[in-house]
C-alpha cells in the first residue's frame, strides 16, 4: 500500500493499540505493534468496562474469552448519593450487551494482544520507542530499543501513537492540545478478598467518589477518588485516607475490615484532562494518547476501544485508497470528539466531587423512586446513553412533571447532575 516496510506501526499495545492493530490486521494491512512491556502486564488502572465497551468485545468475537476466565458480569448497580438517596437498578442493554465487566488488566490486555497477533499483526514486546523518523514534516517510522539495547528502525506509511496519556508520539509531533483542564482528583484502589458483592456499588459523598466491583479470582476492586487539593496531606497516610473514605459509605468500611487486602493500595495523582489533535502527516493517535480524562467516570477503556474502531475504519479507507488519508483522519477526529465530548464534560463535573444541591437531591430522589428512570439514569452515568442526551429539559419534565415548569431545575443538574 505504502512506501514503508509496514502499512501501519502502532506504538503501545494495550486497550487502544491492541484493538487498533487487530482491526487493521483483520482488514489485511501489514501491521507492526510494539510495546515496551511484555504481557501479561498490569497497569495503574481500575477496570470497569462499560456496557458499550463490552458490546464491542462481543462484536469482535472476544467476549467469550473474558467470560471464560470467570470474569463476573455486573447487571445491577446501587448508587448511594448519601443521606438515604439510593438508586438501585439495571443498566439498559446496548447493542446486544447488558452487563458491565471489570476484568483485571493482566487478562483483558492479554486477550487483546493475542487477538492482534491472531489477526496477523506482528507484535513486538519489550521494545521501547525512543524517537520517530521523518522526512521533512512527514513521519516515516520509529526508532527504538529491544531489551538487549539493540537499536532498530522500522518504517511505515502511518505511525499510530496508542502509547497512553504521556504519549511519546504526541510529544514528538507536537500534537496540539485543546479542552485541557487541570487535574481535579487523585485515585486510590486495591483488591480485597472476603468482601463479596452481588453487583456494583457506587457512593457519592462530598469530596469522595467510591466504586466497588467484583473482579477475577473472587476479589473485589475498591476505588476511592478524592480532591487533588488533599493529595499533599493525604500522602502521609494514603491507606488511612482510603479507609476513612470507605467508613463514610454505609457498612463498606466494616465489610472491608472483615475481609483482607489481597494487594497493595495503588494511588495516582496523574489524571490529566485533555484532547489532542489526533492526526498529521504520517501519524495518528488512539486512546488516551488522543483524549484522556479523570478516571472517576471509568470511561477510558471503553473510549479506547471505540476510538480503535473509528480510527481503524478511517485508516483502512485512507490507506486502501477509497478516500484521501488526511480527509479520513480528519473525519476520525470529528467522530471521536462528537462521541466523547459530552462524557468528558460530565466526567469533569463528577471529578469536582462537589456536594449535591437541594435540586439535585429532589431529582435523584424522583429518579430513585422509578425503576425505569433509574435504569435510564444509570445508562447515562455509564455512557450507554450519552449524558448530554439524558440531562435535558425533556428528562427534567419527565422526572418532575409539571413542577419542573413552575420551578425549573438548575442548569447544573441538567448538565450532568453535578
Ligand atoms: C486510577 C485509574 C483508574 C482507572 N479506572 C478505569 C476504569 O475503571 N475503567 C476505564 O475504562 N478506564 C479506567 N481508567 C483509564 C484507563 O486506564 C485508560 O483510559 C486506558 O488504559 C487507556 O488505554 P490506552 O491503550 O490508550 O493506553 P495505556 O493503557 O496507557 O497503554 C499505553 C501502552 O503504551 C506503551 N508505551 C508507552 N510509551 C511507549 C514507548 N515509548 N514505547 C513502547 N511502548 C510504549 C505502554 O507500555 C502501555 O502498554 C483508569 C485510569 C486510572 C489512572
């Protein structure tokens, strides 16, 4: 197709990179995908895969491997907003999927890497990209090192950076940033044995968001988000800070203490929020390298899989000659931004971890009293329905009835229940 040895080189082979490599290879492109780590490999991330992400795995024929590894499905979620405000319901189905899964990254990322290989992509592990090669402003390939420090150069028509939020590829090409916001929260999570849960549990407290989901090996993943402004002081005792947050969540603190911690607590303040222009001459970006946001909404993996689908379709069209590559990649940016913008804004509001207002309280109480509305609300919370399509005047009218016309709820509520 092109001048390089490969049609496409993908840098980074986790969620976005492995899925992109797999989809491109399935279309017959010559794909090299490299990662500095070897798989199975863990990473600093909790791992709720939302229903739309699960639907993509199903569409790509990979869901069976997840369920085959005894990853528990979660169909029911209980959202406790404090002071007795509880919404307990099921996610709406989406594209044939009706459950969220929370697979360990050691499992999910390996499933995707294996699928990329099975599709015909050449996957090189333990290969660290150190620079891009270029001819003028056209990116022509990568240079990097094997574990034995052998320097290798490879060429391709297109280099895709799927190398995460601190993307070397984005940095090398100077990809312009937009919609950037300061990091709002830091996150801590760990795995607990002997803390059984029947579904997902979410807790919203002033200054805290907590998520509890079952994962592989009969463990329960427990995640706490707190404001970045507390990070400097919390550092002195991160475990105490984490456990005190759980003590504000009903009997969660007690349940955790009656179980045992199976792994160390991982904490990160590295939660940037930004979009990058995802294309230029000879390069493109996928996943967190292109858009990254706070983990509080647990959307990054689902977005990464969706982005892989959108980008690979654009690349197949562009390199296959059915349309100019730069036009196809510009379309990818438009589609990506449209798909993620509403959730990005919603996530930033959640990440503020603000106390809920009186109007929001009334709204949530009315939602919680109606199973159908609870399901719709959970659908927006999880990105099954784009939040900007749920938090509308129409929803307020449906939930509040004519009271909404006499006394319209605050715009903040409609913009995402913040
Ligand atoms: C605390 C926390 C909790 C989270 N919880 C969730 C959640 O519950 N649900 C959810 O959907 N998302 C969650 N996320 C977000 C999620 O982790 C990311 O969105 C997702 O991992 C992005 O996938 P990616 O493939 O784009 O990038 P990454 O997973 O970051 O993968 C990038 C890959 O590139 C490789 N790489 C980087 N540089 C180089 C180089 N120079 N050479 C070779 N290889 C390189 C890395 O080794 C890595 O394997 C969370 C994030 C954090 C921080």
